[in-house]
C-alpha cells in the first residue's frame, strides 16, 4: 500500500514526459488489488500450513522457556493427542480473540485436588494456588478431550488455576520454536535464542499419555 501511495505522489511530476502504458494510477491499483486478493492470502496460507502461525510474546509467564520479546511459531496438528509437558497456544471461550501460551500439566483422566493451598495432580504437588483461589474446593478428574494448563513461571500467570480446564477445540496449535527474539531494553537481537525448539516432536499426530 505504501508503494502505491508513493507512485501516486510521483505521477504528477511526470507531466511532459513519455509514459509507458502501465504508468497510470489505475494500473497500479489493479495490480495491488490482484496481489491483495489472490496472492497474499495464498502465500500466507502456505506459510502457516508449512511452518505454523507466528505470535509475539509480550509477558514473562512462560519464563525462562519463552520470554518477553520472543516471537514463536505455533502449528495446528490434526488429531493431536496432547500430553503432559506440551507447550500449546489456545484461546478462552469468553475471550476468543486473545491467544495464550501455556504448558499442559494434566491430561484426560488425571485427578486434580487441593491440599494445603497447593494444586495436586494425581497426588503430587505441582503448583501453589494464588491467595484468591485457595478457598475454593477442588477434587475432580480432567474430562475427556480437556486439558489443565500451567505457566512455567507460576507466580506470574493467568492459567487453569483461574479459568479451569480448556477443551481440545480451544487449542490453536503446538508451539514449535522461537524464530525471532528482540531485547526491548537493550535494543538488540537475542541471537542465542533463535531456533530454540519448544516441543521435541511438534509434527507427531499422536502422543502416548
């Protein structure tokens, strides 16, 4: 679009010079529309299907695995059965426009309980509950097709301790790798973070529970 604007600004200064047949504003507009309608969506679709969808990370809830300034690729995997430890992207039913990234902590059939202010999964302590959540009772089994997710930084996260389990249909993809990382404070690229793998087998359709 900026190229089109520059061309439109330049055309008035070409009066008195011989123009090619394509040196008309409407020709450039037609070329732009063809690209926007046909080619750009196709290229975007091929990229997403091959590499995954790109997301920019703007918080530290998954630190140190993923940090503020990282940009990651997350790819949808058909018929994926997620397992404990998978890093996934998903949305909430009441906030479908917002994408979250967390780690699967409990899978269908796992038992969730609360003991002394801590979340227990299959009897093992996994995470402290925030003060606002400590008084709520919890003794349940993760339903079929649902997952309980937690952050890597448990002190700084909106996760299943607040909103409960998520359904498989809410998951938008399996996080693949960090493809770019920018240090906002030092204004430089974090070259050592480029290419970090976030899941060992991102293309595997099924995982064993």
